[in-house]
C-alpha cells in the first residue's frame, strides 16, 4: 500500500483535513468503518492521489473521531 493517509471534507463546516493511519490494519478497519457510515471514496484525481471522503454532516465527522479514539484506546472510549 502506497500511503495510509485519507483526506476528508465536511460540507457542514467547510473543513478539510487528513488522517494518517498507523498501519495497514488500521487503514483497513477505517475503510470498513467508513463503508458502514455510508461513506465511499469520492474519487481520485490521479491513481496515486489520496482517497478523498466527503461528509455531508458534522455527525459523520464526529463519528470518525470517535472511531479513532476507540481504535487507539484513547479517552472517550
């Protein structure tokens, strides 16, 4: 796998950010979580570009942050 980074845009806030997963297992689990959340990569400008996800609501963004905390065993679990 070339990169473990994903780019996100939340239309509700106009904020774009990226997440770099620590390993391929985290990346795989994140993709599965995002599929459950209703998100699929919007597309890539080039085959070597990062995966880009588009969130329509802040709730989707918060769900991703909660997933990260749970995945890494952080506070808020």
